[in-house]
C-alpha cells in the first residue's frame, strides 16, 4: 500500500518523470544495502523482545541516535554542529 501511495504521489506531484524516477532500478539498488540493514535491525529488535525487558530495550533504542551520529562522523567524515547534536 505504501509503495502505491508513494508512486501515486510522485505521479501527481512530478508527473510522468516522477513516476519514472520511482521505477528507476539504479536508484532502488543504491538504497538496497540501507533497506537490508534496516530490515535486519528490525528483526533483531523483535528477537530482543523475548530476551530483554521493555525498559532495557527503551534505553538501547535511545542509544541509537548518538551511535548513528558518532558513526556518521567516523565513517562518513560528517561534522555536525553543536546545535545538530
């Protein structure tokens, strides 16, 4: 359903060129590693529900943001301002 809504919105807002961009396989393959990592993370989170209590999972989830920012700095070389942190 979300794919259909996204394609409809692209068609409405950008016309046929927007719809073509949605169906461009090179763009889709470019985000495939990100989508795969996100799916794996979601599956791991579901498995964690059987092991950890909800409070511990909430703390682990809150650590994701600073970890992402740190990895963005280390791996991608991005320099966020103090305000962005």
